[in-house]
């Protein structure tokens, strides 16, 4: 079978082969190409031990050498390669306490999480190795844990979340025994770091159908552990929860905070900040979400006059206004004709370059201090805010002379 293999990967494979070692491509790059999707991350596995790989290539980083993984650098590209291994016990619920290198690729494939991720491709001869029948599950759109599902989840409880993430990304069904095992190993999730869960959350939100993952979270009991405030709403009003899920599927954006803002908007306002911080999300994600949530459920039909439109733009921010439109476009409760009318006016106001923030004013704090002989301090900011409110209603006042005269009257 012919798959797309980057030249750098071919070079790595040939180098290993010329030294008497095997090299297989494994994981998502194989899975995605078999599904007709673009391959992203190219992960390699070999019977060469890390120290042997390091000797064969000029630039190698021992990223996870304790577990048999090193990173080969070629140009500006990096490629992880891991020695065939058998895993010992997983005391920390993430990585094995001990590993044992093995000369058998088959033994290595048995330690992996799901059958669809355990398909290996021999780069030298172009043959597929599929001892876990992953291709069969791919053809039937099934996510199935390898071997005993409970054991796979005990090894690393993040796999519970990953199963739901793959279901959302690929729009696959989770196999029955795997699903039952997920529901019976939930307690292990408490051992998974919030950072790792957040990484999966972001991938889910970037998928075409995030609702699939969140529905699984609800059905198997994970939602209460991962997102307790969302769970409380779903438990009291599944209709509200389900409506939000339908909306986030309809929202067309690759910015994860946009979809999560809509989902989090069903929860009490006082819980938003704590919920976002608990997930260890980036400051940008947190601040963007908190800001957008304020406006998601306003009645757009109440924004009528040009002044109201300008004030609305100022409150939301020119940089955020189109993120909000993206959310509204995906919400069934928002009338799309009214939305189109509103944003026609918004676009015109923005194109006219009216002042929407203090930095848009034709006067600065220093101008006020110099012209009005004012003392620097918080009062300057207060005056500038008053001037902005005034120019939102009367944009023609936005000249230095007029604004200084207005500021003089504020004293």
C-alpha cells in the first residue's frame, strides 16, 4: 500500500535500514491517511535502541529517553522515534514505571491504546502490519481499546477522554466493551493533570462534532468530573445542555474558546472564572471566553440606533465583534436576518473609523495635562472615558480642539 511519506521520514528509514534496523510509521499518520485525511504528526518506531539512534543521526534530542523516545531533527522538522517496548505497571496513571525493550514490533503494538492507532506501516516495503485488526475497525467506524479495555484505561486514564475525542474528530462509535470499561474506570480521572485534559479539550473543540465527545462525557459519567458546573446544568435541564451542544457543532471556527464560550454560557456567571482557571487554560483562552460570554445571550433586536451600535462595538471591542458574530451564526435561537441587518450597520460604523476605544480619540492624556494644566493621576483616565462616551454619541466631536473644550467642562 502506498502512503504519503515525507522525504525526511524516508531518509530516517533508509539510514536505519542500512544499519540493519527496522523502521515503522505508526499511529495517527497511518490512521488519517487510511481515512483519506491529511497526515499531521509522523511517529516512528524501531528496534534500534535510543543510544543507537543517537549515533546514527547528527541532531538528536533525548526527549523521552527513559521510555525509549528520542527526537530526530532534520532541517526545521522534528520526528519522534521510539524503540519497540513492553510497558510495566503504570503507578502514576500516565507513564509506565519501567519499560523493557523488545525486538518484536508485534509486542510493541499490543501496548497501545486503541486498535485504530496501532496500525504500523513498513516504510521500506510499503506493507501494513495490523495485528489488532485496526483497519477492520476503521472500515466500520469503531473505536476499540486493545486487549482488555479496563487495563488500557488503568494504565493511563487520559485514554478515557481520548476515546471521546477520537469519536468527535472521526465521528466514530465507541465499541460496547470499551464503553462499559470507560464507565467503570472513571475514578482514575482524578489522577490526570488538568493540563493534559485541557489539551484534549482544545482538540475536541477544534473537531467537526464536539457534541459527540460531550454527549459521551454525560452518558458515561465523565462530565461531572471534568466540567462540574456544566454537569449541574445538564442534570437539571438536559434540553439547555443539548441546545448548547447543537450550537457548538454549528459554530464554524477553529478558535476553541469561541465554542467553549457558548457551552460555558449555560452556567452561572459567578462560576465562569473559576471553571476556566480550574482547567489550567491559557490566559488568552480565559480572558477571551469571559469577555464573549457577557454578550452571547443579549437581544440583538434591542440594538437599534447608530449610537447604540457604536456603544455596542465599543463594549465588545472591534477585535472581538466578529468572534461574537461567529457564535451567533451558529445559534439556532438567533434570528439570522436580524443578525445580518445588525452587522451591516456595524461594518459601516467600523469602516467610518469612528472612535470605539480611548486610543481612538484624537486627544491623549498628555494633551489634557498640558492644555488644562491638570495633575497626572487617575482623574485623567476618568476624563478620557467620559470623552469616549461623548464621541460614541457624537463622533464629530473627535477632534483635539473639541475634545479639550469638552474636557474643560468636565472640571
